[in-house]
C-alpha cells in the first residue's frame, strides 16, 4: 500500500516539478539578460511546454482530490440511493470512455508530430512534451473508471476495459462521419449526472468533428495550442502567488488595515469588506478561495459592527466575485490571451470598472442603508499606519505584479514568476508563516487548481475552433444586425445573455468558447475589444452568484454552514445591483479605455 500511495502521488510530484521550473526559468532569464546580454536558449518555449505537463498531470491531481470542475453532483447527488448510484456509474463510466477517445485522438496527433520532429530546447523534441496528452487522458480515464466501484477485481477490470473501449472506438471511426444527435443527448445526460466539464466539452468537440467527417486530432491540437500559448504560464504563476498569500496571515493583516482605514462601524466595515474581498480575489485568482480565507474573518466583524447576519453573508459572497476585474486576476489574463489584447492594457482597463461595480454593490445593493449615525465610526489613521506597516509586503504585491509588467521590465510570464517568488520569499522569510513543507503544499494545491482549469480551456478551444471554422461568428453577426438595430440594443442584449451564460457555464470555459464568437459581433457594432472584455467579465463574474454554475454560493453555504437557499436569497440584492453596474460600464466606454489611453497603451 505505501508503494501504491507513492505511485499515486507521482502525478503531484511531476506537476509540481513542472510548476517549479516554470517559476525558476523566467527568474533566471531576468537575472542573466542584464549580466550577459542574453538569457537561457529557448527558455520561454521550454516554459510554455512545461505548461502542457502541468495541465495534464495537474488534472490528475485534481481528479484524485475530487476537484475536477462539474456542474455539481447532479443526479448523482440524489437522495434516492438507487438513482444516485446509477447516475454516478453512468457519469464516471461515460467519462472513462470519453477519456479513452481523447487519448486516442491525442496519440494520433503525437504520432504525426513524431514523423517530422521539431526540437524545443536542448535537443528535446516537441513530441516528448506532447506525450503528456495521451498519457494524461488515458490515466484520467482509468482513474474515473476505478472510482465506479470499491470491489478490487471489478474496479481494475473497469479501469482497463472502459478506456480501452474508448480508444478502439475513436481509432475505428476516426475520419468517419457519425450523426451528432446521439452524442449530444448522451453528453447532456452525463453533464446532469455530475460528469466533469472537460469530458463534456471534449466529447462535444469530438462529436462535432465526427459529424463533419474531420480528423479527431484537431481536438488535441487545440488543447496543445492553448496550453503552450506564450502568455499562459502567467496563469499558474499568479495563482501560486495568490495561494501562498491565502495560506498565511495575509488576509488578517489586510483585514486589519482596511478596517482601520474605513472605520469600524457598519458603514466602514462594509466598505472595507467589499474592497478587501475584491482585492484578495484579484490576488488569489479565485473568489471561492476568498470566501474560505476571509469569510471566517469578515462575517464576525460585520455582525459585531451591527450588520444582520443575512446581509453580511450576502456582502462577503457577492464582493468576492468582484476581483475578476482587478489585476492580476486569472480571468482578466485569460481574456487578454484569447482576445489577443495586451495583458497590461487589460490590467489598467479593469480598475475604474471594478470601482464602479463596488460602488453599485454597496450603494444600490443597499449595504450602506439604514446605518445609524452613532454606528458610523471614524477611520483610525494611527492604527492604519501600524496595520500598513504589518501588511507592507502584501500591499506591495500588486505593485510588483503590475509595475514590472507596465514598466516593460518583464514579460507577462516573468512578471508572474517575479510575483510568485515575491510571495514565497516574503511569507517564508519575512513573516515566517510558511515552511518548506507549506511551500510544497502550495505548489500541489496550485497544480490541482490550475490543472483542471487548463484542461477545460483546451477542450473548450477545440469546440471553439470548430465553431469558428463552421462560420458561426459570421452568422452571428448577420443575425445580430438583423435583430438588433443599433449598438445600444446589442449592449443590452449582450448583458442579459452573458448573465445567463455565467449562470450556466464555468467562467474559463465561457471565456474560451464565447469570446471568439461574440467579439467579432461586438467589433461589427464598433465596440472596442478592451471595452468588450470588461463588459464580458463584469457580467460573467455575476455568474459566480447564480446556480447551477455559481460556485460562490456553494462555497458560502459550506463556509457559513447555511442552507444553499438562504445564501442564494442573501445575494439577490447584490446581483441586481451588480447588473446595474454592468449596464453603466457598457454605456460608458471611457471607464475601460481612459487609463490605458492615459498610459499610452491604446
């Protein structure tokens, strides 16, 4: 058993090792360039391909921890034991079959690359890294089949048989034309039975290429393209920085600072809580992490200040979604990559809209109403100075991230590596709140989070590439211009559509699938791509508060030990207020474009 456990942890070791190299190589580049006039040969390309290793083996870590993103347990979470068991078997078995199909499609792609190998760095051929795809998908398929039962011999049989059937099916029918509707019905059924999102997206991409009789290798090719994107290594590195801060006392230090700055009364605590949640989400890259890290700190502060518990839960849950617009949030970077907009431009573009959303949340959402005069406490600037000194390293983190990038000192990947190294150094050596074992846990937690995300991105891009090749964006432009007579009608329709999409789709899948389809339509109406990106993210972040895909309400329900229905009711005023804020951002493009223009970036 100890040997099996060590083998089971090999995926975490490999993924964390890839992440460690992705951190160290850009830092070495930044040191060597000024000293010797050049860095490590092909280091950026090497780092990009390490991202592929991280994606596949990080996804295995996520699967082992039960963190592969789904739309919830679905029917597998039914109170009826028989229905729950059947739904779980159906979802896991189908996912294992689909994993085998993706493994076969990936092997076809890798085999074609082997015929004309291209060296990445140090004479290492590209296919060496690409092998992570068929191996990773096959292992994922086997692990999902393994979970179908607890009977030793049966689970081993299923772990071998189901992925193999998927491989044989894909190999036999590759290039053939198969009808789409049976796949669509099957995939919809497993989605509502709790299957991981990546298997549904990947299966739909395969089905669409099958319906046209096209080679299935196009799906892993898309996955490869997105995971080796030059800017993508910034995602895991910024995520690592945020998780390091989340694992230490950074949240408490920042909480003390914000409370002192805005006063300890109801109004000041509400403002401090909204700003703190937004900034912490931008740092950590996940609003769920913010709820878990700050919920236990902020809710008692709000209730002690005189806030009703229901309103306090609503504020913490909703404000944690607002950091999507602030640098260096992962969705902000992801949009920049997909829309091919400079990352530093998007960093500046999100500042004013984020403040607008916070204003609407607090004022229109009613979180500042009904405050008695004696409940308003003045800021304590003496305490704020002490708190600022205690939190000085956390305060400087955004300066390191944004300053190195906006100042042209570092590329996006180098800026992210610098921020991650800064977080590790300050929390390990200056605050002494993170030992080497804690660093290792942060690395593993990061690959677990980012591996599942990158797998979704790759599968979603395969689907998107099919839709683009099929001319769907052009048809969408024609349809929109026929139905929506002007830019303002389009903007209103866009906001409503994105709010619904955010409730139904995981945020990263929504970015990869919807941005290439909607951006050309927005451009046809004369909307700036930077402005469109802010509108997109402002609406999609509201999806965090809407079931079934709104993960914030699930995190809040678990964190505060409250029924899901109660948490959902608590965020309704905030949701309406944030939607009003998104409409204002849509109507006033200068909110998104003024700061980038002022900095000469657009």
